[in-house]
C-alpha cells in the first residue's frame, strides 16, 4: 500500500496508520479531539530540522564567509518560534515594531537581528536601536536621514545595509533581468538611486554601511534568479571599492526560496541552492578583485511552510450540477479564507487529504470551501477526494505554515485557530484559539470627546 | 473653489475648510492628533441616514408587504453598530456564531434576526435557536436535517427560508441568466435541488418554511439582475402553491447593492432600486396569481461602506523610474493590506485625498503603498497626487466601511486600527486600537500533553 500523503509536501515526521495520519507521533484524530478544529498543527522537529539545514548549508558553502541565516519572521513568528530559531543558531529578520516586540519578549539576541521595512516609523527605529538590533536595512533616502538622526541622538553608530533593487524578475520560468523594478522597496541600481544612497549614507558618522541587501521575490523556483541578483550587488561592491578605496564586508541576498505545495512542485534543497550561489559569488568577486564578503540569507517560508498543516472538520457536502452537465462536489470545512488567505489572495494551490480513516471509495471531482459568507471562500479549487466523505470527517491541508496563521483574520467574526506544536507523541498549544470574548474585548464604551473642526 | 473630495464617495457630513477635511464636524487633523493613525473614522449620522433610507425605501415601495431590511453584519459589526441598526428599525443578518455573539451582547431583538451560512455548526444552530433568532436560512440538505433535529429537541418550531441559486450572473454589464451556478451556496433551481429541499423541509414538523432567499453577488450595478433573480424565486413560489395548495409568505431578495468607490461609479439610490424591484415582484406575482409575499432585503456595504474612511499618515516617499523611462512616485502610509485587504484580494480600486492642508502643487502619477513586507501591499495602484506631499501629511481613503475593519488582519504583527465614531463635532472610540500586548496575549506556555498515535 502506498502512503496517501506526499512526503515532499507533508512535515517530515508524518506517518500513516490504517488511514489515520500522525504528525510528531500524534494522530490528527487525537489532536482534533483534544484541541478541536480548525487547528494549525506544527511539527517542532521538522521546523528545527529545516532551520538547521539552511544554517548548515550556509556554513558549508560559504565557510568563513558565512554570515547569518536570518529567519524571516513575517512567515510566522511567536515567542516559541523565536526560541527555536535562536536554538538552531539562526538570526531573526523583523520588519515592524510588532515583530520586534515578539523578539524582545523572547529575549532574542539583538546582534543576530535585522530590521526591515519600507516605512519604519521613528518609534520602530528608536526601539530597534535601543534593543541594539545588529543591522537596520535602509529602504529610502528619507530613512537614511531618519536612522542617522535617531542613532546620532542616542550616541550610537548603527550598522546598516542598503536595500537595492537589482532588476531581476524571478516569477517566470527563467529569471528575466530588467533594468528597473516597479516596486516600493529599495534603491534602484539602474536609475542611480542606489549609488546616491551610498553617498548619502557615507556622510553620516552615526551610520556604518556594511553592504547591500536584495530580496527578489517569493516562492521562487527559478534557478539563476538568485545568482543574477548576487552578480548585480557584487558590481555595486566593486564600484564602492573603486570610489572609496575600501571593501564593504557584507551582502544579504534575501529569501524567497520556493517550497512544494502540490505534487508537481520541485524545490531544490538548501545545499544545492547555496552551492550554486556560492560558486557565483566567488566567481563574481574574483572577477572584480574583491574578497568574498560575509553572505547572509533570509529563508522564512522554506523553514516554517512545510512544518505546519491545517486540520479541518467537514461540516456539509453538496453536489452542484455545472453548466456543461458535469458535477462538482462541494465539501465545506469549519475554517476557510480567514485561516488560509493565500488561495483567494494569490490563487495559491494547495493539497488536501482525508486524515482520519481509510477510504476505498471512488475519487471524485471536488472543491473544498470554507464557512465564510463569501463565494470566493475556497480552500482548494479543484481536487479529487473520496466520494464517501461525510460531515465529521477530518481533512488536512499541508504546507500552511508560512503566511497561514500570520495572515489570518476575523472575517465574519470567526475566531482564529490555535497553533498546536507536536513532538515525540506530545502536543501543546503555543498560540491559543481566540474566543468571542477576545473579539468583543476590543469594543469600548467611551464618552464622546469634543473635537475642533 | 471646488471641493477636493467627491461627495458621492465621502460620508455625507464631510466638509472642507482651507484644505482640511472634516467628517461629523471633526477635522481629520484633530482626529489624527487625538487618536493617532492609521484609524477608521465612522460617520454615525451618515450610517443612520443610509440605514433609514433603505428601510424607508422598502416600506414605501412594498407597503404592507414590506418585510425586513436586514443589515448584513459581515460588512462590519460591533455592539454599537448593532444598536444603530436596531434604532434605525432594521433587522440583522448574521452568518456565524461570532456575529451572533455580537448581536447577543448588544441584546439585538432576536425576531428581527436571521442566521445565514453554508456550514453552520450544530453549536451555532443551537445558539441561534436558543436566542430565538427569527429566521434561519437553510443552505444544504444536511442542514435541513440538522436544524430540524436541534429545533425538535428543543421543542421549537423554527421559521426557515431556503437559500436558492437562481442562476443569475450579475457581474457583467448586463445580468446573464444561466441555468446553473458553480457556487457553494444554496439549492439550484435548475437542477431540481431546490424542489428537493422544499419536499425535505416540509417533512419536518419542527421547521416552518416561510419562503425563499437568494443573494446574487456583491457590489452589483447591473440594473435587471435583482429583478431576474426575483422572477425565478416567484416561479418557485408558484410551483409551491400548485403542489401544496397554499402560498409561502416571504421572499428575501438578499443584498449586493453597489456603492461608489471612485468618480466613475454611479450606484442607484435605494428608492429607485426598490421601485424597480417592486414593479417586477408585483407583475410576476400577478402573472402567477399569487399574493405579493413579504419582501426582505439585506443591504450591508450600501449602509456602512460610504460611512467610513481610513485615515493614514505618510511615512516615506520615493521616485521610481520605470522601464519606459517614465516615473512613478511611491507614497508609503502607516497602514496597508492589513487594514484594507480589498485592493490585493479583489483588485478593488479606491480614491484617496490629501486631507490636512491645501496644495497647489502639480498633480503627479503616484502609487500609495502600505508598510508591510510585501510587494503587493498596495492601497491605490494609480492615482494623481500633489507632488509636495511629505512625511507627516495625512491621506484618507473614503468608502472603506465595508470589508475594511471586518477583514483586517495582523500580518507582520501590525496592530489593527481603531474605529472612531464621529458625530456633531464629537468623537469617540468604539473599537480600540490593538496593542502588541494584545497580540502576545494569545501566546501560551502550556506543558506538553501525551497524545496517542
């Protein structure tokens, strides 16, 4: 008998026993009974394994020039996750005061942190400097002045990188190298904005320019995209050396490494990605007569994405006759677009499995939908599921760890699901399920204040 | 001097004084100073005015046959909103236990409520029946059994409507009448599912079938869409009379009435929409020799949408050179896709204005973006803004009342903005701004539990 789940997509500790799927040694039927549904189930061992794979691959391929593997908090963060990241030897990339607040609450080592963002407030910058965040990645000319002023006032020399837009479109079958990028982030190399930013930064004694950063996108499978970007940043390092007579010590090549959501996705492993990147960086630096700088990366989705699944209970099923006479079977679960926004937001495609029992029933054309009052509330547009699925059955969507709980909302006043961490046949809640009382707690009964016109 | 805001899009109490915009007699500069940004600003008088317009238009055009104008909670709900809805004489349409919990907390009159949803849990159904919710709108065969059983066990005869799919595509320039609809909601008339549902419902003594419901979509401008749908439901009423020898007393024609987001949107007023609908309903009922039933409607967006705006502060600006040599000016605000998901989710188009001062500067091509770590975090894709906008200026997006705060999330650990209600030169918080502590409060430190495999 073949396993019914694809191990490329499911967490690495996933097993099957008589049709019941377990993660971290915990059967999903038990998880549903103990913690309720919907629920995110996070494989602690898998998370740490993937984190360590990226860290090891960076160390192995860049040796003494390995910088920091920053975990990108935006994919999913909590204090517990921050502890795991720290224990695994990675750094942490935060991009708002809220993400910084989690890091502070977890006492994450500040020197292994960087602060991102295209519109950091003065408060966020001041908080980051007060916490002694290792690196601030600067995104605009106004921000150069802003960070410089705040650092100066605090008597701090702040290490900074400049975020550059290298003109690499990585969202097609091959990376297209364009002159420009129509995005809010960074300084364009092609337009000269990047060099202006270097000159502007160098005028401030409170800023210590360490090098450049680029992030070329998300969920990238294109082989040469990261290399093309690295090459352009290294040209900027060479220009810096020519003009300033010294070399910048660091390059942060960002993240965006794709993961598998469905059978046809074939992501490369961390080692082969960084092996290729190392070869390019070494060759380009050699070409420009530069020492290889410290190389940092920012995997987020590639660590937490495959480590987490979403567990649902089926509520209703319905056969709908389509215009061409064919039939579609609608299967409704107890969550939806409030816990997985990516299907509606990006037309993202996921897998789903029956996880509480075997079924030898015929597979039929199905659509898995949520319980929101919205037609677009679809979990999986088109999937083949056993025709004997009934209310009470459990379904699970793998690879929901990144941008699942982190983008969840309370649309229709649905409460957000808990995150249950599983490890070695034990389970514990690390983020609890919201309650209606939580939602109502934001409502206040305040007397009106007189306001000037 | 012409006003710089389009009164068709802004709340009805909006005024301008030397470039400073006020809503409810409160200047947005004062609101920003007193309550901070980003913030939702809700015009209480405008909300109540629009609610009453729908209620009056229903009463005027249907006379003794006017049913209930249900406010659709999914657009935006809180206890305070529920009070306003009640005071305005409307009913309330809820579609989850969470929305029901708000109604209960506000002590909303149960007989003026209906419960919707394609996948109501047993708990939600039981809670609704316990609260004596007037109408449950049933969506699937399984739900007929579920509601019947729960009502029976509680010794209640529950009034129900059946949600039907009439086969009307209202999202084009004219309503297309198709045989089928590929949606999760309701019972298809064309396939026979609707009639099966009637037969199934009629077998249960704990269910009292009142009639039919249809909801053909959202943000609809198409003139004849509602009439086409009503005609098909009335055919079903006629079939019922033929088969059962009695007439069903109610028809709920749903919502979906479009509002203006930009200058080119031209929604009809409630009276003309319901005048047309009344003519169709009367003619169709006459044709089928039926008494006109009670007619209910469900406006949501059309009431709260135009009554609320989002107030932002500018953080950074940046000129980006595009591939064709032209320039785009990126203006970053202190919110983004976490408080207005509709731009990213539906390619929705909004307006935006400088609201804190006059500007005689040239208007230039701009894109307003948020502060999230995501390229798609765009508030307005393409808009002309004064070229002298600088950090600290205030911008406001009107018509964000529906599906704005209700779909807001904490992506990047951004806290959700408050809702500030304004009226007659006074302002008060009805939903407070979240804090980082609120977000961290969901994290728990629980000992692991042993779970069976």
